[in-house]
């Protein structure tokens, strides 16, 4: 009886910790501005989607289609704007909900393999890259949701629950609409390696055909995702060539790829994705060696569930090992596999220091938000600078602007690229945002009133 009460008390404590961690992240969504480039860009694309009513093709700017990613992440943030108006919370909240959906899926899966759903949820929520991405305006949480549903669906279907096989293909459709065919490669790597590891090179393929509704599932996946691809190509011809060949091949095999229409390719040392994982999965990446040792010692090597979690965790690392154009968030689709692996290693027991570490992560995220608002956000976002204006006076940018300037001016801040355009504004008051290194470029700047400054830019009031 006493042990049962202690168990219930511990479960309530763990649930309280999980709710606290999630609520802290939820509250922070509104406490710092969208920063350039990623969040501000995708936030502005969502704002443009709502303003223009074009829900088919995300826009990079007015009249400029964005071919770099499918629309799911933009749809999500645009729905947030429709519900809450234009704000940081509005564009981030749907991505927080996607993270909660990932937790629910992994928690359900955990119960099927006799693992504590609460422990898995706490592990995931407090993994650095997951906690940051849970509410970040990016493509990665939507992709991770699709990947998680696909992996859970496959494993449960393999155990004889065919309906989950179809749900797995729904997950692939979500991934296709979130980030494209990369979800097929990620899942193919994870499942393919697991089948080879568990059953050998010949046996699994017949089992695969018998146990998984491949034809019906593929049909469902295409039914849900293919219409958007076809309509997008029809609306803006050239999309499929750029997206499939450029974004999914050249971007990763050619670190110096010059075809990027929306920025420049990254060039990391090959294999850096493993370092990204070690850091991005903190603090729990430190527990992986011990978890693997416990699992190996518990029987005659790794069982099939352990192998499945390992393959899931490693699939993005294997895929991006030889890619130079990578970001730390690329490890995110494998993080649910890591959480399940760690919880599985301590099944029936309490993971050491789980709740205190989880609460510590929440404190760190709050401290990070405070530090950001003390200074760095002024340099990474134009929100503060634009807030110093009188709203009735028009605002212009001299020679270059950022996505945050477009988002926080709701598309009203215009770009001036020549002295002739500047002269056309003579006689009327206007604000001009100028990079500090360009302040001596034109004599007219010295005639303006210096209204506000950051280390990079100045807000000038001209024409008064």
C-alpha cells in the first residue's frame, strides 16, 4: 500500500514537472521578438499568406513565390494569425501544439512497449533542440510530427495493428507537406536499417509486404500530399525542378551551391551533424552511453525495440553525415527515438535526476529570454527600432531591409535603393532606417533627426 502511494505521488510530481515545463515554454512564446533570419522570414511569409489570401503558394515577398519549402509550416503560423492576430505568440503557438502532438504520440507508443509515458515526455520536452523548437517558427517540428507518426505507425502495424500502418502513411504525407521528400529518406533509413539489423538481408522484405499495407498506404499518402505539389507547379511553373533537384539534391551534395534563391548555402565540415546532435540533444545525450550499456547488459544483446529506437535516433545523423549544408535543427526528427531509447533503458525504474534536470532546463530558458531582451534582440530583430516611431509617419529602409522589418511594419516599410527615390520624398516627413556604416553616404542623412539607434542601424526622422 505504501509503495503504491509513493508510486502515485511520484507520478503526480512528474506530471506537475511536465506541465510546468510546457507552460513555461508556452508563456515564453510571447516574450521575445521574431529574429532574423529564420523565424522572421517564416513569420512574415505567414503574415503575407493571410494578407494576400494566397494559401496555395507561400510568398517570399509580394509577388515572389517561395519554392524552398512546402506550405505546412506557413499554414500553421497563418492559422495562428487568423485566430490571434499578428503577434509572436500567434505565429509560434501552432508549432508548440505540434510539439505537444509529438509528446502525445510518443507517450502512447511508450505505453505499448511498457515504458513510462511521463518519463518519455519529460525527456523529450527538456532536450535542448526540442524545447527550443517547440514554438519556433520553423519547418522542423512539423516534419518531426510527421516522422513520429510514420515511425509509430510502422512499428505498431508490424505488430499486427494494420490501421496504424495507414496512420503511418498519413505521417509521411504530413512530412511531405512540411519539408518534402526528405521524410521518405529519413523513415526509409530508419526502418530499412532496423529490418536489416533485426531480420537479416533477405527475410524482412517478404514480411514487409505481408504486414504493411504498402499499396493502400502509398495511395493514401499521395492522395493527401500530391495535389498540393501539382497545384503549386501549375501556379508557379518551375517549382518542382527547383524544389526536388535543387533543394533535395544540390543543396546537400554541393556545399557551394549557387542556385539558392533565398539566401546562401551553409558549408559545414562533413560529419558535423554528429557534433550538432551531441550538443543539441543536451542534457540527455550525455545519458546515451549509459543507456546503451544498460540495454546491452539486460539480456543477450539489444532487443528489437532497442534496435528500432537506435535506428530512429540515428537516421538523420546518417543521412546528413556527408552533407555540408546543415543546421543543428536537422537532428530533431531523431530526438523522439532518443527519448524512447533512454526511457526504455530505465523501464520500471526512475531515470536519475529526471525532474530536477527538467526544471533546471525551464529556468535556463527563462534566463535566456531575459538575456535576449536585455540586448541581443535589438541586433537580431527590428522590432525595438520600429517601436520608436510615430505610427502615422511612413517608414523606409535605405538599400536593404530584413524580414523582421517587414513583419513588424506589417509590410508597410518600403525599400529605397537610389538617391533619386529619396529625393521624391522631399517635403514630407518620413522615417529612414540606415545602417550605421552608411550614415556618411549621403549629405541628406545629416539633415535628419537621429531618433533611435542600435549597434547596427539608426532610425532617422527626415523631411521635418
